[in-house]
């Protein structure tokens, strides 16, 4: 079992920044992928960014150049630095952990960007 605890969401004006954190605990395998997904009201959950245990990253086109994903393997924590936020970034952001075919989700943290 893996537990994920997200933090850092909130309300910010357009153009502002937020930093999300996701701390993983439990049976963490050394080879894994952690990532951030988001779900806006009435829409499907979508991938935002992922990072492997080897620091290989992937970003959705909609956030490239604005968001940066990083991780601290010693702390089993993944971060999402979000800059130049737009109202369309408003969503619940979820952390996900994947390894060897198993995955776990965090409880989600709300990000609201006002115009």
C-alpha cells in the first residue's frame, strides 16, 4: 500500500503561482512514476505532468513552459510548480503513484485561478 498526501492548493489570481506537493509513504519501490492529474468541474480527469524515478519528465501541451514537475527521492515527494496560472487551470489536482502495474491516487487539492 502507498499513501499520498497532497498540499499547496488554493486561490490565486491569474498570472500568479502556486506550488503543489505530494508526499508518498508506505511500500515505495525504487522504480516508479509519479505525476499530477487534474479534473475540472464537469470534465474528465487529465494528465498534467509526470516524472520517473530517473527524473524523466512529461508535460501536457497546455502546461508546457508554465509548470515544472520535480521530485525529491529521499523524501518520496513530488512537486508541481505552477507559474503564469490561467483561469482554465482551475481544477482539483490529484497526485498519482505508479509502479509495476499498481497505482494509487491522492485525495486531491483544489486550485482556483480567478480572472
